[in-house]
C-alpha cells in the first residue's frame, strides 16, 4: 500500500478517493436536508388550514417522533451494529426503507384527494367532516414518514463513523455543517414561500430528490468489512438481545458519564426556545434578533472550514474540553441583565454581533467541529450505533421532561414578575447550573480518556474502569498546540471589550453610576474567572 493512502478500518483511500467520498456524502446531506425540511415546515401549515387544534399539531409533530425515538432507535442501533451483508451494515437499512419513506411523502402530498375520496366513500352524510378525515389521514401518513425516517436519521450518522477516516472526521463534520446550513438556507429562501400554494409539488419533489438523489449516494459509497458477530447468533432470542444491550450499554460507569454529560447539555439547551423573548426583554426588535443570527450563519461556516484541520490534528476530544470548559466558566455571565433594565438596543446589537461573529466565533466553531467526531471517538467503534441508541433513549426521556419543566420554570418567574418580559432574564439560571453539571461528567470522561491512552492510544473500555486504578500517562502533545488557549483568549478579549464599552457608555453618554458599578464588578469577576480557567486547564491536563 502506498504511503499516500488513508485507512478507515478495511477501507483505504487515496486523496482523490477521499475527496470523492466527501462529495458523495455531502450530496447525500443535501438530499437528506431537503427531504427532512419539508415535513416539519409545511405540514403544520396544512394542519392549521384544516382548523386542527394546537394539541393535535403537537401530537403529530413532536409526540409521535418522540415515541419512535424511544423505541425504534435503540433497537435499530443494536441491530445495525451486528448486521452483516455484502452491502455493509448501515446502507441496507437505508435502502430497504427508502421506497416506503418516499411513498409516505407522496401520500401526504395527495392527502386532500385521498381525504375527499375516503370521506365520500365511507362517511358521506355522517357527522364526520371531510377536514377531520384529512387530519386523520395526515396523522397516519406523518406517522409512517416518522417511522421510516427514523431508520435513515439513525443509521446515516453511523455511516460516517464507518467510512470516514478518524484523522478527517472534524474536517468532514465541518463541511457537513456548511453544506447542511447552505441547503437549509436554499430551502427557506427559494422553496418555503410556496408552502401553502404548492404543497403537493413540494412533497412530491422531496420524495423524488430523496429516492433518486440520496439513493445514488448509497450506491456510490462503499462500506468495508467488519469483524464477525460473536455475541448474537440466529438462536438468540429477543430477550437475549435486550439483556446484551442493557448489560453492555448501561453497566459501565464511564459510558454513563458520557450519557449524562450529553443529556444534561441537551436539557440545558431546552431553555433556548425562550431566547427570543430574552432578547426582546432587552429592547431588541425581531429584525435585530434575526440579523444577529444571520451574521452568525455567515461567519460560523467560514470559521468551521478554517479550523477543522486543526481540530483533527489536535484531537476532537481535547478541543471539546477547552471549549466546553470556557463555556462553563462563563455560563453565569448573563447575571448583569438582572440589574440593568433598559440598555440601548443598537449598542447591545453591535456588541453582540461583534462578539459572536468575531471574537467568540473561532472558539465556538472549533467546539462545533469537535462535538460529533469526539463522540465517535469515545464510543466503541464496533458498537457505535448501539451506544448512540442507548444515549438517544436516555436523552429522549430527559428532553420530554425538561421541555415541560423549563416551561414551568419560566411560568414561575412570570408569576414572580408578571409585568413585561423581565421573567425571561432568568433563563441563565436554568441553563448555567445544568451546563456546570454537564461539564462535571465531561471532566470525568476526559480524565479517564487521557489515562486510557488519550490522543494516541485510546481504546474504549469494555469493563468498568476507575481512574485511580489506571496508570498516569504523561502526555507530551498538550503543550504543542497552545492555539486553543489563544482562541479562548480571543473570546475573553471580546467579553472584556464589550464590558468596557458598557462601562464607558454608562459613564459618558448616559450617566448611571449604579450601572457602572455593576459592569465594573462584572469585569473583575470575568478576569478572575479567566485566570481560574487557565489554572483549571493546566490542572485538567495533568497525567
């Protein structure tokens, strides 16, 4: 084998072959994104036009997918890890469900005609309205779509682990994010405006794009050979398989730490649905809020592409550690807005834009590029699907609970402060503690990961391990790449600069000594936190 070939299991690529692999997978991402964007964006409009209640819309759009995520995903993940065929272990599940998913989209497209026919054939003259029949049919067709899409939406992500070399996971993840963002923007800009007038054409188009475009990707991407399955045989009963799944997935503390840091992070993020109201409480209009997001949508992908190669070279797990720690140390920084009532909206807008799109963009992009690859490298490679399914099971339950609890949390503060949108300024008190708790479990994972081999020799454990029982391994790679500290310094500089601008504004342009004292205190606290962050990173990197 020549030196310019890159290995991934039994697969090997030349640089040209790796580019071709990326191209086909990214083409699949385009088709998959277009297909997935249609149902959640168009179907609620159709249901609303039929005078469907919000409860029914929520049942169809969120509850049914949640049920399938709880049941189908773990079983499918376990099965696909152990499936062996000449097509591989992931692609057969996509190809076998592809016609049914496309058929579900086409049935949704013709729901009006089918509903009118069913109503005329079976319910003519009854008290059941034609609209109610259409809603029932849409619920059935949407359930079929969710069921078959669960096969694709689960296995597609596992395919990356099997065919993309570990040395290029972050670069692929970056391109995947850029292409997905661009495809979503294309759909929202050019297609979504026809959602009400051309619903049938949009669903048919999505079905054809998926069937032929995504299908072509499946035919062009090849999986390698996998080791034979030893823990499951043809004689294994369903109970045997469930026992294996539970024993391997949930009886090792190390993987529980991974599940918990990811689940708690997702629970923290549930408060994000109220972020728009937090911004409005500070005086921002929807136009300004949208522009902040739009600027980030432009600078984020650029930063992703700039940093993805470095993330691969330094290792995604370590990159995630530095970014996650920085986020945790400054998770409570929004406390100042509990005491500053009416900041000037345009000044807040420019500080937010410059900070998020310039100073903090590089650190955020590096953490984003590292997130998915880090998980692929932490879980056992041969059972990545199984452990991802176990994680999905836990996270789905937690998210359903957190979604309700975060709403009750906001309602509590609305009861305490019934006037205006001030209650949304307490969102950080939901997000920050959960982020802190999530980082605690990530810290445990990181310390064990280092002692299990870290960057060079890590092997996912198959039995329970305790960090005190693992030998300390000096890691000489940590001091060779100080650029992550540099990125954190840039992000911190933006935080300091923004705080200084606020101090100057309240001192000169609109004198408010009480606000000046608040921001001076915030500046001192942030400086102390950054010093603590630097010391902590040295502590965390110890052998």
